[in-house]
C-alpha cells in the first residue's frame, strides 16, 4: 500500500463529553471518510496522560514531560477498510483518580527539591497502517479527580 496511505482517509474524533469525573466514561464516535481502500492493522481509541514537572534545586530548574497510555479499546480490527463513510461509536472508562493524584501542585521531594507540575489528558483515535504512517486524531479531555 505505501507510506502515504493515511492520505486516503479523513478521520474525525467526536467526543460527546470532554469533561468527565474520575471513574465515568468518555463517549462519542470516530468517523472515517475513506477515498481509496486502506489496508489496516486496526482502529484504536487511546487515553493518554501527560505529566509536566518542574523541579527547582540549588543547580537551577529542570522540566520533564512524560506521556503514558492509560487505556485503549479496539474500534475495528478489519484488515481492509473499504471506500465510503464509516462510524465507530465508543465508550471508554476513565481511570480512578484521587484528588491527591489529580494535581501535583507543589510537593517537596525526599531530596529537598521543590516540584511543581500538572497533568493533562487526551483521547487519540489511531488507524494503524502497516508499513506506513498511522492516521491520528487527538482531542484534549479533562478528568476531574475524585475527592477523598
């Protein structure tokens, strides 16, 4: 099929409820408009967490960003996606997040370094194309932590 197979389709990620409480479900649909038949390993919906941390020490400031996949579901595992309009509805459970985990705020680490940071979340629809560039569509979402 080739590297640029991803150009044969337009993907839209529609999220009905972009703000959820911890433990609830995101819902919506992924819409594919396929112009030319596509070979695929699958269509997936993934929930990611980005953690940005800034630590202040005697030597200065250091910023780190980490990305972690929290959950995913398979929306379609067909090997060939045919020409036309395709809709894939979804529901994805959010992880249980306690208020202490939801916002890093300012925390003093064991070594005496001041840590500041935040967490953000996004949903990503990904059409896995073998031997080519995957088609991706992202939407920022918010997960409100559970108060304990």
